[in-house]
């Protein structure tokens, strides 16, 4: 379900520049937290992180619920809150 929502988001609005997204999994529940595996993490713009969170929130029926999105490239992690 989460992977399909990510696929739809990527088809709707592909990642910017050289950012490559390879997978997603839910790693927490309070608040719902998702780990997004990617390459070229430095290419992520804050606006694209907000887009992904909004898209996931609507696709998963979590409107009004805060979501955490953690982006991981190898050992580096970056958190996007919304």
C-alpha cells in the first residue's frame, strides 16, 4: 500500500534533478514514520519533501495526521517533518 502510493507520487511528480528514490517502508506509528531510501540526497529540495508528505497523507487516508519522513542515503539520514 505504501509502496504503491510512492509509485503514484513519483509518476505524478518525478524527483528533481539527480535525486533517485529506491524504496519506502513504515518504521514507526506515533506519529506514522516512513523511511525513504534514496541516492543523491543533496538534490532533495524542501518543497519536494513537503509534496511527498502531502501525497502520502492523502493516499493513505491520514488527512490531518502529522507524518514523519526520514530520507536515507547509505548511513546518512535526513528528516522531513510535516
